[in-house]
């Protein structure tokens, strides 16, 4: 089933996806420190999914996946961004924002 967007200039869904790199020895502590942020995001209006997860093959890699109903709801949640300690632990990041105009069921 295709869900069509009545306004082609306004996406129906926003996906944030990519990865972060941290020191391999610090990854579990980093993810543990993110648990509260994940819970807050999932409780926020407009958040359909929010996940930070360890990569099973690369020790310092963390996958990022978020789904939001709108850019406005994402912006309201983001506020000032990650805490200083979390931001300092990130060695590299490749995270993209995808604007989705339609969705099909598999």
C-alpha cells in the first residue's frame, strides 16, 4: 500500500540515519549514557522511532536511526544537541537527513 503525500513539497516523514564512531573501549559507556535521551525522544510528540545501536562487526561504530513526523517536531526535541561529554566522545559522524514523500508497505 502506497501512502501518498497530498502536498508534494512537504515530506510525510523524516528519517535521520547514519553512524557515529567512538573509541571502541568507550562504546558501551557511550550507549549507556544515551539511554535517557532515547527514552525522552521516544516519548516526544512526532517521534516514530529513535535508536542508537552498537554495530556487531565494527567495535567503535554506533548506528543512528530516527523517524519523525515533521522537521518541526524534530527541531523541538533537538534543543541544543548532545551533552558536551557525549559530543567530545564522537570521533567521526556520518549522519544524514532523508525527506520521505511516500511510504509503501512491504
